[in-house]
């Protein structure tokens, strides 16, 4: 790789890191070509972009980025793949589902909305993170619940009132 190619690769990575909200670092070393293609397909289905990068180029791009990636630059050893997504838990779900067939990929770390997660033991916590749409759905459901209770009470109360009036009129 020439010096200009390295510079271009760093610039491309830096541009990708500028607007990133969700970034996962994973180790896919040990996957054969068939498994790697299956992982790429799984990522594509979940709108996750998978990119294999050189650690030194990624470290330089992270240092030049506007985000503070903290300890993520320290875990750049061995094989590193980037997983970009708009949803915070999508890459974690892809990794967890893919592990049903294989022990890989291994999560090195994640950067989600300025929060940093290190290590493969964080995968369950990352899967549990709710997306914006899921949170909005939960809030709407919580807001609708009291209204449903009031309507239900009024409807059941109306039936009772009707029964009482009918009984009184018969007497």
C-alpha cells in the first residue's frame, strides 16, 4: 500500500467516523469465506455496514476524528472489522444471532451515542439496548394504558348503571 493510498484510506475512515452514532469493533478472524459471506448477508439484512480495516489506519482516523473514542484505540490488535449502524442494538443482534452457528465474531468494543463498551461480555447488554422506535412505542403504550383503563371503567360503569335503572323501574 503506497503512502497516498494509506492517506486516502485514513481520510475515508475519518469521513465515516464523523457522523457515526453506532460503531462496533469485532474480530472475525477464523471465519472462512462462506461464513464471512453469510455474516455480510446478515449485516446487509439488518442495515449494518461491515468493513474490515487495518488497525493502524483506523487508530489514526479515530485520533483525527471529532469523537472521543477513549479506550477503543487500545483494543485495536489482531483482526478488526467495523460494523456501522443507525440502530444501537442492530450489530449486537447480528453478532448474537450469528453465534448460534459459530463462536465468531467476537465483540472487541462498541461506541454508541458517546458511550463506550469494551469486551465480549457486553454483548447481552448491547442487545438489550432499545432503539428509538422501540422506546417511542413503549412510551405510546404507557400513555395509552391509563386512557384504556378510564374507557373500560366508564363502559363497565355504564352497564351497571343501566342494570340499576332497569331494576328500579321494574319495582
